[in-house]
C-alpha cells in the first residue's frame, strides 16, 4: 500500500520542481542605462541551459523622466555591475526614438551596445508577453507569440547567465499571484525549465509551460 501511495504521489504536480518568489523590490537605477528609471535584478537559482524558456509578461512603466524606455538584460553571473558585466541579451524599447533594439553588450569604454536587430517601436502602453527560448547557438525572441529575432551568441553564451535585469517594467498590471497558490504547468519535458516573470512574482517550473 505504501509503495502504491508513493507511486501515485509521484504522478502529481508536487513531484516536479517548482519555485515561486515575490519579485525583488524596485529600486532607483544605479549605473544602468537610464539612472532615473526604476530597476530590478533577478538572480536565478542556477544558470540557463539549452531548452529553458523565459516568459516575461508586463507593460512599460511611465518613464517620464528622462524619457520613456525599458530595458531587459541577461547578465553573466550573480554579482552584476552594469557596464562592467557582460549581457548576452539586451532588449530595449525606446519610445522617444520610436524604436526597438535587440542585441548584447561587451564592456567597453564608450558603453556601446551591439544592436543586432533594430525594429520600429513594437510596444504600446498595454500589457505584452515576451517569450525567449534558449538554444545552443542563440536566443529566439517572440512577442505575443509572434517571432521577432534570433540573436546568435557573440562570445559568452547562456551557460553563465544567472541574472535577469529589468528596468521600467510594470508587473502588477493584472491580478497578482500568491506564491501559496496551486502550482502550474506540470512537467512536459525532463531537463527543461520555464521561468515565468509576471503578476508580481517569478516562478521556476521544471518543464515547458505555454504562455
């Protein structure tokens, strides 16, 4: 009977890996791209690996000072110093320039970002979802389920990334999630992980989750 109980429990969602944390509090921008805009650093429990998916759902903050922009970076390591640490993925929407840029960053005296792809502004004031998949040769970026761009790794790749940087993004635009709520997305593929940022929390789920 005990053996059957153990086997049965092993089929339930509690058996797969799941971790839920309240998002780190916003703080004034430090040495980041736009010091007057609020920012967050999310340090993940482990580095990224091929097959991981990052889902970010929110909307752009007010950003009235000095201008309306947002930034997402995938930084190497845990102890990040902006303009000193490598960013393997840099996404920014710049309302004042009516542009969206996807690239990366290697430290340099001019603090110049590599713009691998430039688009017209793709964001409005409404909530949106970015889905980023980690592949062996680069990141594939989708916006609201539409393919945007494949960013090939330059020097460093996903394997040392452990910090996600978010600036001027609002994650309380819809209902807030209590980390005591039921777990979501039962494991679909062993060895792959979904990182979901939105509704005031960050969740780490073993398996692949839909948006």
